[in-house]
C-alpha cells in the first residue's frame, strides 16, 4: 500500500516548483457572474473565488508549486482556493457542507470515480467553444480518451501528462559488462538483457521489473479493466500476453522468484535507487522529479518503453492529469479561463522546461522538456519516441478493481498460483466489487 501511495503521489505532485509563470499568454481573465457575460473581460464585475478540489494526494504546497502560484499570478482578480482530500474533506463531505466546488482534478484513470460518483461531471464542450480553446492543439489520443470515458462527452481537459518509460542503472550494466538498453527495443530483446543481469554475486541482482499499476493500467494493448457492461476483462488473452512479458518471463529465474518472496512484492523503485539491485525499471516519466534525491544516488538514464513485435513502436497509453469544471460551479466561465491558461502554449512551455510532459502537440514545447531541470542531460527524447497507445475507457470503478489484479502479480511470479487461476479469481472478485459498489 505504501508503494502504491508513493507511486500515485509521484505521478501527481512533488514534481517541480513552477516559477515565472506570468505574462499575458492565451488564457486571459474572464467574467463569471450569472454565466452570461462575455468571456475574455480582463476584470470581473464581482469578486470571484474559484474552489479547486482533488483526491490525488496533492497537499496545498504541492498544488501551489505546480498550479496555484502560476494561476494567482495570471489571475490576480480571482481568489484561488484549493481544498485537498483529507479527514472531513472528502468530496461527499464537502458537498454535504454545501461547499462550493468549481474545478476537480485527478489522473484520467480516477477522474470518473471522483466526478461521477458525486454527480459533478459536466460536459465542457460548449465552454470550450465559447472560450476559444483549440482541441486540435492537443495530443489527440488525450481528447479521445477523455471522451471515451465520458460517453462521448468532454468532462475535462488534460493539463499535464505522463507515459511509461524504461529507467536503468548504468552502474550495474558497467559492473557486469552488459551493453546499455536503447530506444526502440522489443520486449524479447529487453528480456535477453535482463537475463544477463539477473544473477547472484555479492547479492541477488534483478535484471528487470515494472510497476504493475502503471504498466498494466496504462498498457500498450489498450485493454480496459472493465468492458462496456462493467464486467472484468482479466481473463482476456491480452492480459496473459502482457503479464507474461512484463512479469513472468523476466521472473523465470529462481533468484528473481526468491527476491520476490523476500520482498513480498515485485522489485520496485527503491531496488533501483537505494539497494541498487535492480538494473531496469519500467515506470512513469515524472518519476525522477518526484524523488530527485534518490535518483542522485545512482548513475542512471532512460530509454523508450519496449514494444511488442506485432505492435512495433506502440508505447503505453498516456496518463494525463485532467481538470474539469463541475456541474455546480457558479463560476463556469472563470473556471474555464483558468483551465484554458493551464493548457496554453505559454504554460505548457513552463511545465515542459521543468520536466512535466506537455499535453499539446507543439514541437518547440517538446524540445524544451526538462531543459531547466536538474536532469536536463538525460535521454528525454525517449518519452516522445513511441506512438502512444489509444487510451482505454476508464470506469468510475477503476480504483475498486485495479488492486484485485495487481495484488496477484507477486504470487504469479513466484508460481504459487498459475496465471489462469489468478486471472479468473481476480475477475470474479472484481465483478463482485462492482456489484457491491452499485448497490451502495
């Protein structure tokens, strides 16, 4: 649980401190009173407070560093208030207190659960048109993914982004005389490298490992956890293929199995940086900026996520953080202007320079990635190397079923349960969990 919490926090926060985010940009202030004023007016006629909520794990300092400070500088006439999830401050509790909520944000995977279970989802299509946001400027798989999860409606816009990549400890490759991985590898090639590095020397070394929630949840075959009828898909052949490539094949060595037994988990990010027993680790693209002190403990670099030979060049699904105007907001125009600024070329450039993957298709913005970060000399072109897989529809029950699959990975690797049995049991549990959630 602690590892999963760290991973989620790493995706959303503790990434960078944004500076110099002012200027005119493309997201100028707007008026929001009864919702009929013209967008683009520089100063509101009435004081406006915009209340933003998320259950992502971002505390107030994290929110301010990544979003809040920039927004307050850009919109000095708006009061920007952030209410993070916490004791007595869940979304349902806030609504029971009649708290105004104007904007929700979360990872695309968990946004439907946040917005739909509270009834706050809102189709932003007309607002986007009214405020002149060019949907064609985005990486289109992001917009398509949001629509597919919203029944064709645009319940949010992507603001920041991540993909899955492959990190490696150069010191271990040098130690064992193995050539470094490279962009554009296939999974079978990665497995051959991993075999050369999974060995017992002064301690047990492991060639490759992956974060199950991130790699499976954003998988390269665009397989959803639940189908259109909200039944678990875990027994599909696609899951068997991916689990074999990501976990079973690399874990075939007995030393790997023994390490999983000792850890009671598949090797994770601390095995890469702290104990330095893991040579390659598939994880999300903002990982280094979440734990920079740990990354400084090793000589590391990254390459593109390996791909399947029958789907060459198809990487992971993108996993953006999305912002959506709520159905109950009395300040929908002002909220839209704030989101418009966050997706503007100006602010996306600010994000990119600091090491936050942009959501817009702008080559200059991409080229600037991490250029003002502590890790500017790494192989960051790797995050743009693959074509992203289409984003599978996300369900409001996503979080309820995800762990029922991922918790079985260590036992599958150890061989204490066979793959088919594990997937069948996970599917049965998931279907029960969804049915229970619907009853409640």
